[in-house]
C-alpha cells in the first residue's frame, strides 16, 4: 500500500507544488523557478522520487547514482546545492556524454 501511495503522490507532484518554495526558500527568480520546477516534474523516475522524498522530508539520499555520479559527489566535489544536483543527475540520465563533459571534464572516464 505504501508503494502505491508514493506513486499517487509522485503523480500529483506539479510545477505549482514547487515554484513558490523554490522562490521563497531557495532564492530562485520566479521565471527561473518555474523552469526548474518543470524540469524536476519531468525528471526520470528515480531522480524524481528521490527529489520528492527530499523535498518533503529534508533527508537526502546522497547515494543516488546515475552514470557513476552520486548526488553526494556532485554536492561535495562540484559545490552544487541539492536542487542543482538532482537536475544534474537527471541530465546525466538523458544526455550522459554532454553532461559528463560539463560536470567533470577532467574525470570523463570516472
């Protein structure tokens, strides 16, 4: 039942759920917040689920891994804030070569 409830909540996660908090708490300008929220709503399921869990609980799963990069590594080694790190993981899942070349050009073979 818990799994089904989580899927229902994930399906209801919308741009309107994210934009006000991205502006108020994270300092995004309103137009940028809407764009970021749109990208998060369309993120791959694993990234989206981990993001939503963090968004609701404040607990980060720093072990979330896409193409060999973890959420924790992106935050520690690249200085990304959580929202940016989630977006980077989603980008890695969609365009791995382009994302790797930008995120860590010197460790492309990582």
